[in-house]
């Protein structure tokens, strides 16, 4: 146990030191520190979707809608947009310690609202309905600029205040900006090292990620987490054992949406600008790919998948910018237009996504770093795999002695 805690501590210290090392390298600099910040946001999104898909087994394809709700809520409460649209007399400037819980609650309510009508749907049907929910949110944000300009339509909302803490007034007159007590946009020093705003954001995002990882782990081993897993394995058997299927599904949607709402707040403050183009279906597919690639139900696998799929496209972008001129100058038997399209960074990114998912589904259907239970479920004939515990029994009665959980779920059902 001590060795495990030491490893986690060293890993956290490594992630804390990472932005300072990246910023010190001339070829990387602040640009790649900013990319690492966005990678932390994707980790948050993947952790939230893992609750819905990995724990409860609900295929949610509209998860990015909760991300948009949090982002637009912060944009409205921490920017002069409402005052410029003539809806308010003063400029709203709410502090982050108020907006983050508010965004979490708003996203959770929307999660319950989308979960209530689809309680009896499974698999592809559930995916289609939730996909429609995500698109509805994006279309709403794109069209709520008339007759009342609430979201500024496709032009988006700009001049969004950075993350800050201000215990004074939450609104001020135009031109009389409030002075925050603490703002991540300010530069400071840590043990003599200069900390730029982009590093400040990264460190704050890392802190939130660690909190969400701890929360996800506590949920996984809790009574609710065991009930979610029982529901994922067999809804009929879980309901027969006395589990309330309706409440568990709604709770899964609400908890997963909470992570998405918080991520949206952080994204809006980090970007300083939001528009409907940031919340397309492709973003939902990308987050889903992170969960599947890393391993559904595995916290460490989900974190790994999010880091890989958020950083690799940028690596390919830099690689293509270096390789493309050389290839186009030396390869003459292929049209330059074809080469330009094939070596485009966005095209290669999609090819890598598809190839990675195909390889994972073929050779590691449980993911790159799966949980022991998930590995046992998909490889029940593998002698090296750990037997899956009796999830239904633990969901009802809690953990007991190891002797009572030697049979896998499938064998227990047959018995």
C-alpha cells in the first residue's frame, strides 16, 4: 500500500513538473503547455462519460451537450454579453467558486431530463436518442440569437473573464471592471520558478482532475457503483434482486453530466470564447473513443485513452508540417493535390482514430488498460484472468468474504 501511494505521489509530482519542462523546451514552449491544458479537459470529459458507459453501461452519444451547457453558463455569467445585448444594465462578473457548482447542478438537471424519457431504451436506440439530445443543444445555441440575443448565435460569445475569485460585487458598470482577489490570468512564482497564466490553468485543471479521479474511485467501490455494474451486466437480474433500475439510471446520467458541466466551465474560461462549433457530434465521438480505447470502467485506462487521443493529433499536426514539404518535393508520380489531401493533419487524425479503434476492438476489446473485472468478463476462458466477482450480490449485500465470490457472474446466473 505504501509503495502504491508513493507511485501515485511521484506521478502527481511528474504531472506538476511537466508544464515547466515543456515550456523550457524551445521547440515546444507555451503552445504545448496549452495543449496539455486541453488534454486535462478531455480527461475530465472521459471520466464523466466513463460513469455513464463504463459503470452503468448506458451508451450516451450526446454527452458533449452537457459540456456546452457548462461552457455557455460561464460565458453568460462572466462576460459583458448580456449587458451588450440589452438584457441587463450591469456587466455580470461572477466568481468561479459560484459558477462551477451552479454549472454542475444545471448539467445534472439536464442529465435527469434526458435520462427520464429513455429509461426503457438500450444499446443503439439509447445512443440515437442521446445523440439527438446533443444535436438539439448545439442547434439551440446556434439559434438563440433572436428574437432575444441570448447566445449570439453562430458568432459565439467573446470577452469571457478568466477563472478568478472575487468576494466583492458580482456585477459592475460598463468600463468599471472589478478587481479580482485571485485570477489565473496573473503571473506568479513557485519556489522561484515563474508561473505563466497558461501553466496556472494547467495546474488548476490538474487539481480538478485529481479530485474527479478520487470521486470516480469512491463511486466505483461504493454501493451505488456496484449497483451500476450489476445493472450493466443484466438489467433483468439486477431488477429481480431489488435494485431500482430507474433511480440508478437517472443517477448515472446526472453524475456523468456533472463532470461535463464542470469541464465546460473550465473550457469557457480557458478559451475566452465559445461558439456552437466547439460542441459538434465529432467531439462526442472523440470522447467516446477515449473511453473505449483506454478501457470502459477503468479509471486509469480512461485517463490514458484521453491523454493519447488528445495529444496524438497535435503530434501528427507537427509531424505533417515537417514531412509534407519533403514528400511533395521528392514524390513526383502522385499528384500534388492528392498528396496535399492525404498528408493533411485532420485527415491523418481521422485515419489514426479509425485504425486505433479497429485494432483495439480486434486485439484488445477490453481496452489498453482495462479493469480486472472487465478483462474477466471478455476473457472468461483465459486462465490468467481474474474471476469476476458476484456483482449482483455485492450490490445488494455489500462486500463479504472472498470465498463467497469465487464464481463469475455467468456461472452464478446458471446456478
